[in-house]
C-alpha cells in the first residue's frame, strides 16, 4: 500500500482508538445461530463504545455491523474493509466508514494494523486464512501481542491438531499458543475484550498500537 494511503488512513481514524476485528463466514443467513451470536457480541461491543472492523459484506460481517449499530451509544464507529472479487459481494448497510481493496493481502494488512483484538467466528477458507495470518504476525512480532479469540466449536479440533502435530514436532513453541483464546460463548469473548481494553486504557503512551508498529507497504 502506498504511503499516502497510510497517512490518509491515520488522519481519518487516528491511532488512539481501540478496535475489535471480527472475521467469519460471508455465507451465513440471518436465521443462523452464528449470525445471532455475532450480532449479540457486536451489540455488546457497541454498548462499550468500542469500534469494530469487519469485511463490510454479508453474513457474519453484516451481523457484526448491524449489532454494533444497535448497541452503539453514538461514540463508536463501525468499519468495513471491502474486497473486489470476481463475484461481487453486497456491501452491508450498517457501516460508518468503508474502504475497498483490490488485493487481498493489502486488505488483511489493514485489518492487522487497525485492530487490538481479533474475534474469529465460524467460517471457511477465507476465515481460516485470516486466523493464521493474524496468528503468524503475532508470532513474529510484526504486530502487538493481541488476543485472537476463537468463537465456536469448529476451532477446537484445529487447535488440537496444532498442539498434537506442530507443537509436538517442535515446529512452533509453546508460547506461540499464548495469544489463542477459545471462548465457549460470547460472554467469555466479551470478558477477554474488556480485559484487553482495560490494559489499553492503562497503557497511555506506552501501549502497543498496531498502526504504528506494523509497517504497511
């Protein structure tokens, strides 16, 4: 990403805001239990006056942006980082600010630069990619050591596979799992978000800000 775009982004949103990135399937419908869960979690985040960042499209993204809008007391913002695809996704109508990308990696870079916590809801290949992208950047210290919250039973077998294979074969260190949190429900997820926000608020000038630490190209 060109430097002038980075400067513009900093000017628009600043580096002092706390943001929660929410990843998940674009395919789920409004009657899906995961849609309702994410809606409720985002509503709780909105009530805390915390910003959220999603992909700006349908499914999980729509649930998050809609829930945040309904919980927001008017001080927080809801962001959508959109991607141009051969089969265009419909932008949901609950965004305060949106930005479109042509390159997938540029979009992921922006997610990582802006976020202080990542919530990963059930999803497919794209969601799994976003999980491992965030995880690797924490591992190599390209971004802050932030919580990656896995919401839903889908992720338990995957983390068990990581432990039983990658960890046992010493392809990763035990500390690489420290940033992963499996939340059994949205209350546990919100508890982790609240504790991270408390640390953010206490950090002052010394708090780690991904927008400053992660060097966008």
